[in-house]
């Protein structure tokens, strides 16, 4: 399992130190939520912040979740800024296949992100090209929301879809993941666990990350 703290819940005034702290505490990936106040009703950070984290010395994978529309210009900007993984939503680009190819051509791992209300059949024609699928387990836009329980069944169905096609696509879950909800997502087949408030709202990041890992046992 890979734990990916969402820096949406970090202290932005101390972002470099916050990222160092979660990586020192055992996190695997840095999850970077990009919101444009258009695709989602919130506004966060752009490629300059990603590149600043690289300049600061962050070497871990940076997992960029684009909640923006359109996507292609931001794919190019984030790949240049040091992103390792880039995901976007199918309804944010008119040419999903072209945008997937763009991410891959720029040397990043590619994911498609699905909102809770977006059906799995959106993946039908492209799943074989994906490194991961990001299943949103809350509606995107804000940290600190409650996990949507129906998501567990969706993870199981996605896992089945991947296995039926003999693919090695990873499943990433994001939204309301904490020590109470992580086990059901792990048991359903998730591989990467994004957690914002469950990690950054705790005083001891190592304890909160260890608790997430312990909770699946
Ligand atoms: O993309 C998003 C929200 O749109 C998430 O990454 C949240 O930032 C996760 O926060 P928690 O639900 O874990 O607090």
C-alpha cells in the first residue's frame, strides 16, 4: 500500500517543511490537488508551487490531480514543473485519448480521475493505457469531507474490471480516508491511499501514517 498525503490540508505558509515532515514520517507519495475554481468550486496552486517543491529538494513522486478544465496546457506545465504522476477527469477534456498520450509522452505516469457520480464505463476505451485510476470517494473541491460509503462497491467493480482485462492498473482512492475508512477500501482492492485531514490535522504525522497502515491489518 502507498500512502499519499494531500497537501491541500498542509500549512501552506510552511509547505516545504510540511512535505519533508510527512515524507520523514513514512509517506510514499506527495498528492498535489490542483483546483481552478471552474471545474471545482475552489482555487489552489499551480505549476510554480510544484517546481518550488522540487527546487526545495523534494525527491518523492509528486502526484498531480488536475481538477481543471481544459487539461492539456496544465499537463504540459506540470510535467515541466516536476510532476511524476498526472491525473485528470474525463469530462474536463474533449479528447481523453489525446490527453492520456500527452501525459505519457511527457514521461509521467497517467491516471484518470472519476468523481463519485461518474460511472466506470467512462474508462472502457482507455483503461489499458492507464497506470492508475483515481476514484474520488468524496465530491472534489475540499478536504475534510466524509467518505461516501457506496465508493467501496465501485472500488470492487473497478478491481474486477482490471483483473478481467489482465491489467496492472493501480487504484487510488481519495476523500475521507482515515483510520476508520481505509480498511474497507484496502479490502475492496485499492493500492494508493490519499489522506489530507487524517494526516495533516494530527499533531504527530508518523503516528497518523502508522495508524493508517495498521488499520488495514
Ligand atoms: O482532492 C481532494 C478534494 O477534492 C482530496 O485530495 C482531499 O484533499 C482529501 O482530503 P481529506 O478528505 O483526506 O481530508
